[in-house]
C-alpha cells in the first residue's frame, strides 16, 4: 500500500478519483482486519475482503458523483451501447466535447492530434464510426479503400476487428499510450490520438492527414517537450 516508485501522475480526473477511492477502501479494510490478520484469509476461500462487491458499487457511485462535480459532465461512452444501457452515466464524446477554442487554425486545417508513429501522409475519405452496428456492417461488407476512420473510442475494442482495413484513423480520445495506439502500431495503421477539432469531421469529406510529422513522445504527458501535432487538412469544402 506504499506509493510505488513506478507510479506516474494520472492523465485524467476519472483515473485519479478511481485510484484514490480504491486505495482508501483497501487501506480501510486492512486496518479493520487488524495487523494480525493472516493473508490466507484474504485469498482463496476468503473470510476477509480487501475489496467487496458492495465496496465496488459504492466506489462507482461516489467516483461518478465527484467526477460530475469536477468536470461538469457525464462519462464519455466508447460506443452507443453504453449510452443506450446507461443514459444517466454516459454521453458520446463527439456530442459533448467542446471544439478546440484555438484562434490560430492554419488555412484548411480542420483538426489536429498526437501522432502515434511516423508514416507517409494519407489522403482519403472520412468515415465517422460511432456505433457497433456500423462496425458489424463494415465487417461484413468491408471498409472502402482509401477510408480514414474517425472514432470516439481510445480503447480500440470496438474498432479492432476492422482497424487494419483503414488507411488511417483519427481518434478524438486518448493518448499515444492508449490501447488503440498500441494495436495500431501492430497493425501498421497510422493513427492520431487525442484529436482536437475545429468543427466536427463529417462522413464523405476528403482530407489529408500529416502522419509524416514526428511521433509524440509518451513522456510529453508528464512534462517533457511536446512534439508538434499532426494536422487534418480539408481537401474540399470549408474548414
């Protein structure tokens, strides 16, 4: 229960609140058990609990309440199934996230993001994917050639079955440490993470993504120099 030497600061309010609540609950349960409680009573056929099911439900409720007070919003859903099952908890990132308030957008640039790995620039057609049903359809019919997927989910689970069929991906969430970034390296699919948008990207738009810029260093999230972000340039229409 000591502070581990490898621990880094959390990159989100939700992860910090969850870690603090979990650590506090385990400490409380250990103290209640007493210094002489044998470890075997916490493992195997347990007679003592480090973290009970009731603790888990209480922590979830408390963390969500604290999160709403701090962030002023619900949790971002990775796909529409969470939204349908728990509309009291979730909202789609693409519908709730404020557009980037910067005033120095270069001409024609509609979004930017942290590049996961260097790759040739990619020109393609935007396909916004936010529903499991859309992923199922693309699994059956295939992703059209020259498609750049735009997704909300940094976890990667929803889009993993079709990830390697994209020419590129722009993700509105996460960092270069996220699961989507990890599997994108394995598939060799260029991805931007934590993308900021000048306005929502729309299915059917033609864009060029500058994946050729230097990849973001993971340590940039913990104080190291931040590399310039890759840009999404609109090839037709107005930014």
